């Protein structure tokens, strides 16, 4: 089931948590989802973060205010 990125942003803003694959979304969209999750308290689990530069991961973490959990156990 493919959900459009604009819908994911709204879901996060409305408090809906989700698990996302970082390889399948633009970093700019992930930053907005993180910001929306922070304002609603939604939890976002982000997998395959090796696809994202560490500076972008830091920005996502800052935007999320603790609402994004990064999967660091990947091979």
C-alpha cells in the first residue's frame, strides 16, 4: 500500500505514528514529518538510515524533539 508523502505528513501532524524506510523518501520530506511528529507527539521509526547523510540525521533528530527513533542496528 503506497501512501502519498503529503498524507504521511498530515498523519504525523495528527498524531499518527509510523515506520518509514529512509531509502524511499526524500530527506526534506523526512525533516517535515519529524517536525510534524514533534508537534503532535507521534512516534516515527526510521529504518535504513545509512541512506541519509549524518548531518541530515542530526537535523531530523533536532526537528523531532525525541519523536523519531533511528534504527542503528542495521547491517
